[in-house]
C-alpha cells in the first residue's frame, strides 16, 4: 500500500528546470494529505511568472500517476514569489521582494519601452508590480502610459509622510514627470540632488507588498545607477541593447561598471531585434544580427528575450497605449511575456543563490583554520577554478566576507558539491 514516504520520494524526482533542484527540497509541496488512496497537496511555485510552471505541474502529475494505489489526486497550484534580494539589509523597503533595475549603455535603444511592457507582462501573470521612472532628466513613463497631468498624493504611514503612487492596470507608478512643474521644464539639478530625489522615490513611497519593482534607469553610467547600486539592496540589473555593435559595445561598459560594484546581472534583452514581414513571414534583421547574443556570451549572462520591431510599440508609446494592453496577442507582446517570465526565473535563481551562499558562509566561518587550509589546498590541487586567483596562506584565517568572490564560489562547490543553481537558463 502506498504511503506518504512513497509520495514524497516520488515527488523528489521532479526537478525545477531553472533552479535544478527537486521540488520537495525547495519546499514547494505543502499540506500533503493521503487518505485511502486519495492524495491532496498544494504545489507552491516560486513565481506566477515562471516559464516552466506548466511543465512542473505536468511532471508532478506524471510522477503521481506512476504510483500504484493513488485513486484520486487533488492538487492545488499556487505561487509565492521568492525574495531575490536581501530584505534584512534594507530597513526602508522590506515590502518589496525584488528590485530589477533596467539599464542601457546609451539612449535610443527603447529601454523605457522595454521596462514598461515588462512590468505589464509581469503584472498579467498575477504578480504585484511597481514601476519607478528613475530617469529624472527625461521622464517618459507618464507619456507612455497616458498619465500626463497625474499627480501623486501624500499619506501618513507610521508617522512618516509617504508618496502614494497612482496605478495603471494594477501597476503602482512613480515618476518625476508627475510633478506638474516638470511637464514642460528640464530638470536642471546637479548629481547629488538627482541622486537624492531617486532615493526619496525609493524609500518614501508606499510600495506596499510588491513582488517586483521595475526601475527604469537613465541611460549610461551616471549618478543614478551608482546611487541605486550602492544604497539599496537590489535583485539585479537587466541590460537593454539593440543588435547594433555600437549599442552592445556601450552596453558592455555599463555591465563592467555594475560588475565592479558587485551587483548581480540578470541578463540581456535585445530590443528592435528583427522585423517580421506579415506577408512573407520572414524575419529581417534591420539593425544587424547577434549583437545581444555576443554580449551575453562575453559576460556569461543569459539572453532573456528578443523584442521584434513593431510600429504598434512606437505608436502606442506616443498615444499612451502600451502594446501589452492594446495588442496582447502580437509577436511583440508575446516576446515581452517570454522575457518577463525569464526575468522572474532569474529573480528566483538569485534567491536560492543567496540562500546557498548564506549556508556556505555559516559553514565556512564555523571551520577551524586547519580545516579551511585543507579545503583551500584541495581546491588548488584538484580544480582549475582558482587558476586566475592568487590564493595565499592568509586565506585560511579570513572570514567569508573577506574572501574573493571566485574563492567563495569554489568553496560553495566544495562544501555542498556542484552548485545546484543554474546561472544561465535557456530562454523559452
């Protein structure tokens, strides 16, 4: 007769394709009950936007079907977004599980359009989403959403004055463009003031209980990206580029800056990737081909989506009608949906990478200097991971925080076997 242990063991064979972990060890099976062959449990997915949700559910049903003695399966499928950033290190924005900053090396690549439609695509999956227009010098989100003239209210929250973000299609939106005096005026402020405005938008806004906050950064590597990277724990950076070599080259420099700041890179989205002829159904690569792919390979980060050229995107942006709303079945909207799901998957990956690193840190700091030395010697003798890292005898006395990143990664793999969290999942 089949028992609970048999069910658990069988479910342990189901692997999350993104995280490369079994669903039982990840705690995705909740409230399991088995009574006279009637099996009931909740499958709690890591995000409603996971690109493999349907596959996981199908794999679970197949696994249960292989068990003798199960007469009926009552499976409730839910989703709980994982925290892809350190909430413990953020005293101001604990209600925001993930902060995804959308960056570009240069202007003109459609970064704001991508940020906006990705936010809408995530919201359509059932996630709670916010959108912060952090381009103080050129706030375009109000125009693209048809929200020109909208003003933000102020409310008291725990004896503090907070901005109340207006909503569009369920998305909480904040922009410097909502201030009436900025509608027809250029923002003439020096860097420190601009950085202060962005920080205030982040910490003094009622972002209550968001799964994802999408931050549309200004192009380049100026004060605002630096402020965000250095003051607020974020999940990671999404880089938008176009197929042109000049765009990917400049984007590479932006990636280099974030790498130096130790900010996780979630991946690349290629905008204006191609034009698909409606008559011949052929793809025409107007601006070249393969720029974003080369960029992702160069920096060992996933290509999360390729957004085709669509006149509806441009027209919708000017009329305040985003393509995700006006043309939800268009190739562009479908591409945004794929990219959004891949971004959500990356946020889940960041959650488990942080969890894995915290476990390794605790284990490492609990080892004696002799035990640390033994591990470092084994790593030096048996792997190529540390070939480009100068490992000194002093490393055995260092805390986790003092170790170089490459050595941390190698130690994680040594302590727990090969890391079970993939870093570059295949786009779907």
